[in-house]
C-alpha cells in the first residue's frame, strides 16, 4: 500500500515538474516571441532540406530552364516569340537567374525561391499579429500549413506569389502608421512583383479598393 502511495506521489511530482517546465517555456515565448519565430524558421528550413530531390515535373523544369537561359543566354531566350513576359514569369525566373549567376546551377538553388517564400510567409504571419499570444498562434498555424511544404519543395510560382501578395497586404494595412506613404509605396511595389510572378495577384485588387 505504501509503495502505491509513494508511486502516486512520485507521478504527481513528475507531472508537476513537467507542467512547471512547460509553463516557464510558455512564459519565455510570450516574453520573447522572436525565439519562436527563429525556431519556426529553422524547423521549416530543415524540413525543406529533408524533402529535396531531383526535379521531375514539367513546370519546375520549364521555369528552371527559362531562368538558366536568362542567366547565361538571354539573347536567345528573348528572341523567341514563344517566351512572352507573362509566360516567362520574370518575377520568378529573373531572381532565379541571378541566383544561378551567383551560386551556380543546382537543385537547391533552383528551389531556393520557394524556401525564401515559405520563410517570408512565416515572418509575415508573425508580423501581422499585434500581441505575443497572437504571434505564437500565427506561428503554430503556419507550422501546420501543409502548402508551405508541399508547394515549397520544388520550384513553382504559387508560393513566391503568395508571399509577395501577403507582404503587399501587410504593408497596405500599415498605411495609417508614421510614414504611411512609404508603406503604401512598398505595398504597390510588392503587388507589382507578385503580378510578375503569377497573374493571380490581381486578386489583391479588392483590398486596394476597400
């Protein structure tokens, strides 16, 4: 009987210690939510790196090929009438071409825009919240958002366009802050960049009209 009582007391003590540790961690994150932001970024980057593989699907290969030609043979690419501005998606292929020039051609460099877009979306969700608890909830929702991994594992315009659109809306929402004109100008530039990545950025128009 005494052993059962001792075991029960020991279990309650362990649960109390675990609860105390969890409480201290939560208090730390509520005090310094940027720690959670850094952790979410590291986890997202690690998962992105773990799912990297050779590119086999048609669209990523098409955009990567255009970016390669734009980086090393721009005259040949621009002379072809089949490669119009919207078809080329210069908002995606031009930065990728610059990355090819700086870091060389590889699978990791090819998929790098989607990694940066995923990290940007996490940071935007964090910045959009106004309280520490809201920032932690935003990071938690972003952490379980499957499109961040499914769309971010290989080169597509969807995630970079979503990141640019989200950044544009965030800047537009801050137009009432000091230097509001700069926020509006930044929102316009980001909206234009998003439109250069993919035409679905036109759906930001209702936010501007409102």
